C-alpha cells in the first residue's frame, strides 16, 4: 500500500546517521515559516543555512565543514560528497555506504548492498519576484528507501521562507503520494524528475512558471 509522504514515515534517518535532517522531520515540520537573516552569501547558501537552523543535523554540519575547509566531514559508515553550485542555485550532499551481507535476512548472504543518504536544495525565481526553495531528502532503509520533499517561497523584503502547500501537493499528486519515491531537484532547468519506487523508472514533472 502506498504511504502518504507528509506523515511520520520513519523514526530516525538510520541508526548510523544520528542527529540528521530526515524525512520524518521534513514531512512533519515542513509547514513552518522560517526567518532568513540578512547575508551577502549566495542565495542558495543563505536559504539553505536558514533552513538548516530549523532542521539542524549532519547534512548542515557537512555543508558547513565543506564551506570552511573544502572537505566533507565523513562520520560513521557513510562517505560524503558535496556538489555546491551557487550560480545554479543548487546544493547536493550525497552519502554512500557499501557492505557485504553476512547473514541471510532481507538480502542473500554475500550480496553487496549500497545504502544512500541524499539531500538536495535548489531555488529559482517566481513570477512575483520572490523565489521558490525546494529541499528533498532520501535515505535507504533496511528494506526500502524513504523520502520527503518540501517547498518554500522566499520573500526578501520580509526575510521569510513560507511553506508552499500548493506546490507540495501538486508534486505529491504527481508521484502518487509515495514515500519511497525520490524527487530529484534540478541542477539545471526548472523541471523535476522523480524515481519511481515501483520500477525505478525516471519521470519528469514540468514547471509552469509558478508551480507544477
């Protein structure tokens, strides 16, 4: 049975990903208005930093370390890479962990399994002069991946990120409200892609200038 994305869909990101931004937090608390402090940082960095104060955890720590040192803060079992493209208005923090199954269970003994932790953040301009921030999160659990996505409208004059429930709902409708489907935010262009949990097929959600 399909699960609704914006309900509690996981207790923790994983046992090895402590104190992390996660799908549950985003789905439960993605309806909060967030204050954005004045900053000369590139827009995506400023918005992501403001969002990260509301959702503190390892993704933000990794990004801050990368900004300071040019390196990722690899902790636990996961190796991380950061793709920071301020001119594109794009951030991706990607972690992976591969292991060989030693005991039969959800997988066969000897299988090599790769787990992933992914956060993407992107913004683009709206017709009213404001900006739309999107944040997506994916983690691979023991049995299936769990994902969430949230969109906010940034009003520079007010210094706020306000949830856009209409955009969220349009995207959720397009993916069938499936918490296993990962919405891929674009590094270039304005259309979204999502990977179906049923067959792994990649599909596109078209941007209409003010939503989907």
